[in-house]
C-alpha cells in the first residue's frame, strides 16, 4: 500500500473502512425532543469552559430516527443537549449520545467528537403516542412520550429550520499513543441543505433512570416544558475547531 493510497482512505480499517468520505446526507430524519428544566449545578458541571449554559436551565433530551443516512445506513440515536453560548453566540452542546450502529459511532467520535456510545434506543409510534426509549446493558434508562401530531400545535417550519441550522458543539478528546491528549478541542458544525417535511409541538413527558454507564439521569428532570416532533432532510458537513485546549 502506497503513501498516497493510505492518505486517500476515509477511515480505519484500511482493508474495509468503517465509513466513507463526507459530507453525509440524511433523508426523512425524525426528531422527538423533550425540553425540560434541570438542576443548574448539574448543567454547569456538564458544560466545558469556555461555553456558558443559558440562564434558563433548559436541557433537550433527543430521540432521533435515521432510516436513510448516506454512508451510515439505518439507525436510531438518543442523548442530551444543553443550550449554551460561546463568546455571546448561541449554540448547543452535546453532552452524551447513544446509538445502535457502528459506522456513525466511529465517524462521529473520530471526525466531530460526538460523545457516542453503543446502546439500544428506539423511536416509534405506539397508537396515539410518539415513544422514545433507551436501553443500556439490558436496563431501561430513558422513556419519553409525546402526543402524536396534535395539529393545533403545528410549528412554523422556519423555526425548525433555524433550530437545525444552529451551531452545534462537541468536546472532542482523542489520546496519543502514550495516553496523553493528542486532540482536545471544542468542535463546531452546522447542518446544511435542510428541508423540513413536518413539524409539531405538544405535551410530552420524560422519565430518566440512574445508570452508571448511561448517566442521562445526572441531568434530572425538574419540569417538562414541552415536546417537539419534526421530520427533515439535512446534510452533515465536516466541522471546524472552535477552541483548542492544547494551545
């Protein structure tokens, strides 16, 4: 294998890369998000400096169904996101993510620093209830429910496009061969080429159960604000370094 051939590879292993070159296109990506108030001390502990949590103590718990993802296939993920600011500019910080497919786990961690772990999330319609769950190591650790498509609560698609376009931030940590940090960065990205196919708001509930290896309950639910449900096509491009802790 020649040097030029090696440098053209998108990922490891060289004989069968885990994922191709991006950007990555998502078709009919379905979101169910529960917005809730949490403990301000727990939020501050989960957010790395120099990001600043917003003062309303809001956390987003997300279930996302991705049936058609270029390079990644068909999978579901779930996790927590905290609205923040960086130098006064609004952004969302991804705290933890759990999903059931190896290529997006590998690509997410290696390229953008998504905090992804393997687990068993679901997002499905159960009669009149949009239902999301997370099972980790055989234990249910999250259950979210929302009234399904209450038309009187239909949401302006422009607001959904704005929320999907918002800057998203991850903490990317990759060790060197000696175990010391090789990369320690805040990585930012913005979804592009967004087409919203439907968007709704409505009543929702969220139950989080403590688990040592899936600590979603470490950001406890104090009060549920509401739910969002939307379906969209979008493209995930490569990211950019927002802050480098090693410089």
